[in-house]
């Protein structure tokens, strides 16, 4: 009887240890903070990590560095879909929309279902999402105080993918 209790105790300790190690080092979410102006390059680097897909839902795109990173990704064979807001101040988004479309990017205007699509997120390879206050503008990356996070967590990324897919179907 005492020997059985020892095996149960050792098994319990071993099981808890394995659970802890897996949850802490294998399955736990990884969150990386991105602040601008100091860390604006991290957003470009994040885009540059894409191997298969990039899905962007953003209020404003105007950064040449971002557009160049998207062009590099496209040249690598990455599938890219972009939703941008049409109803912004000025005409910059319409100009960027036309430029991206003329270069063969799959770009759509956000649906009028919402007053504005003020979302700011980038999904890379369906495995990570950058979300926060950053627009994809030069000011947001290099001048403004912006705060975003890169999340590598399956459940969170799946929620963003679901929203993106829904909004993509509504976009035009």
C-alpha cells in the first residue's frame, strides 16, 4: 500500500511538473510590446517575418517603409489582403488604395456597416497579430507616441482571424 502511494505521489509531481513546463514554455502566449517612436521598425520587421500570409485591417496606410515591406513580402510569394478605411480626412488612403491595387495587391475598402473601421491590426501567417494604436503611417512609426503589442497566442489570433474574415466579406 505504501509503495502504491509513493508511485501516485511521484506520478502527481511528475505530471504537475510537465504541465507547468508545457504551459510556461510551449503553450503560453508570448506578448511583445511595441512603442513608437523608438520601436517603429519592429512593425516593419514583423511584416518582414511573413512566410505565407499577411492580413491587415487598418485605418490609415501611408508609410513608404510599410509599402516597401509589403512589396518585399509579395515578392516572396506571401498572400496579402488589406482592408483600409475609405472615410478618412484627406485623400491619402484613396491614393494608397489605387497604388496598392495597381501593384496587384488584394485591397478593399472597409464596409460601411460601421461608422468607421478604426481597427489597427496585422495578422502574420495566422500565428501572430500586432494590434494597438499604430496606424501604418510615417508619423505613427517614427514620430508619435504609439503603443501596440504583438501577440503569439492561438486563441487570440483565431479571434482576430474571425473578425478579419467577417470584415473581408463585408468589404468592397
